[in-house]
C-alpha cells in the first residue's frame, strides 16, 4: 500500500513546456496534480492528497494510475468502499494493471471475500510475476482463511 514517489515520478514525467499561447497542456496539469498528491500523502496530508487526485481525475478520468493511487490513499484512511470503487475503475481502464488487481485483492480480503481476493491475487501474479504485491496479498489472504503456507 506504499506509493513510491520515485517510481511514479519516472513513470509520470510532466511536460510543463508552455504552448505558444503561454498555457500548459491539461495532461501536464493532471500529471502535476498527481505528483503533488503523492507528495502530500508522503508528507502526512492524505486529505490534501485526495483533493489533488480528484482534481487530476476530473481533468484526465482515463488515467488508471490516478484511480489506483486514490484507492491506496482512501484505503489507508479506512474508506474501504471508496477504495474498492477506485481500484475497480483503474482495472476497468487498464485490465492489465497488476498493481490495481493486487490492491483490489486486499480490499476483498478485508471484506472477507476470500475467493475474490484469491482470484485478484492470481491475476496480479499472472500479469506481473516479477512483482511481489500479488504474492504478498495471496499469502495474507491464505493466512486470513486459516490456511498455512510453507515455502519450498
């Protein structure tokens, strides 16, 4: 559930070069809001982060990273149903978003929907076998189900 600003910063480079008319592109504005939100969250201001992300989503509703990151922040505040909606939006926009599948699994686990959580974890692992999130959430889900897992 950690938002890694270094990774997001690399993946979300903002082109703030002004246009001939002096304006900056909307994509750049939404990207700047997104990075501002991540910084706010890491600085301990999740409410401001949510506000910034919602503004970014109003500008660019089709960016799955904005929805996923909003879900992470909402979940950290215990807003489970809102986080669920954000993760589902991210997956709807980008079905191959392994991080969103893994995050959705965590929500399902918290809700006691273990079969759905396992399915989401397996999809996250299938989409990104090198990422640890899917495996970690799968282990937590099995533990919540009372199943023991032994490393081989």
